[in-house]
C-alpha cells in the first residue's frame, strides 16, 4: 500500500494508528481475548465438538 492509502486508513481499521492519538494503547489491550484469533478458533472447536455427537 502506498503512503497515501495508509494515511486514509489511519484510525479506521484495526492495526493502523490514529493520527491524532495522544498516547499508545494501554499494556492490557493486547490480552488474548481482544485478538480475533483465539476466540474465533475456540468457537470453531466448540461448534465441531457439538456437531460430532449428532453426526453419526
């Protein structure tokens, strides 16, 4: 992505810093439950576990 595109996305998408942010995010903001991966994989695993007993 070009610098202009990154500047347009700043503050709008996760992972891009807001241009007017006064301070960095708090240390606790990187907890596992704030990331989309672990809860998402947990939901997939739970759905698979609930599906298996009724599939046979």
